[in-house]
């Protein structure tokens, strides 16, 4: 039986989150997990900085309609890979916006090379925000995993936390395949109780203290909203949802 999950239509359309911040929901991608093609919905985030330029987080597969909407917002200046499995469409965006800076996350260049996906990155993301956006967006590298380090971001004015895979929040009641609904719940990625996927949680074994320090920095931001790349995102009660989703760190 084909596994399917809900898409957050309309697709490839800018949706306002707050002043100068938008999301764009995209189509499905499939990740190979234990020889299965597991479907994931996709979502990118767009921030317009005070200089009028655009900062794009985890760019999705584009089309001309999306490019035109982006052009109407401002000039694309930053294309951000937040972790090593979110990068595949940056090359398409870079072709459209060759003067934009492509920012790499830990391990992404090796990952892209291993998948034979050509991506030319310009600068590496660090644990502190670069001066281009530090006044408006804070960031940190969420450490402790032996497999995947994710760069997380916080848009200060809107108090929006921008995550990628550290929390997934799929909606089982909208998933057609009963087996996949069971998998989502067993993996701890089912709304309204979405968390870090269980396979990813296991990669923090022995390093939870390092992860906890990163989590506490995120708590200090006191987010009101949390944008996720996969599943239903949190439009309110962000700090409470963050505490709930990361309770596995206390076990």
C-alpha cells in the first residue's frame, strides 16, 4: 500500500507568519529508510531583513510562480541549509539567484557528494549568527547527536523558532496508510505530540548534556511560534510546545 501524508495546500505560495516572515509549503519528498520510500511534506521559511534582502531557510523545490512571488518580496541574498539532509534544491535556487550566498550546515558538503547532488556552498554556518542577520535572527548549532547536527534559528521580532528535523509533527488522522499511522505514533512524531524522531533521539545517547545545553539556549529565547519543516507547525504556545517536545532529554 502506498504511504501518503497530507500536503499543506496551497503549495508554493507565500503564507504570512508575522511581519517580514513567511512560510512556503511544498510537495512531497521521499527518504529511503530501511529500503522503504518514506514520504515527507516540505516547508521553507522566508525572512525579509531590514535591508530589504531575503533570507531563505531550507529552500523547497521551486517553480516559476514561487520565484515570481519571491522576486516581488525582495532580493534573495541568503540560501540556508539547516542540516545535512536539507540542501537538495539549493542548486536550483542558486541558478536563479547566482549572487546569493549559499550557507552550509555541518556535514552537508560530504552528504551532497555522497548522493551525487552538486551544490556549491559559499560559507559555513557557525554557532553564532553572522553579522548579516545577527541583529534580527539568532542561531545555534544543536549538538550532541553522533549523526546529525542541526542549525536552529530564532527570528527575534516575531519570536519565531525555526526548526527542521529536531521536531516532526505529522497528522495521523490525515494519513491514508494505517501502518504509517502506527509508525508515526511509535516514532513520537504524531500530532499533537510531535517530538524529535525516535531514531534521531537514539543518536544522542551519551551526549544528552551537550544537547540539553543547546535546548536551554532555545528556551531562553522564549519562542511564541515554532516553524517545522515536516508536519503541522505551532502558531502559538511555542515555549510550552518546546518543553513538551524535548522532554526526552530528561529521561
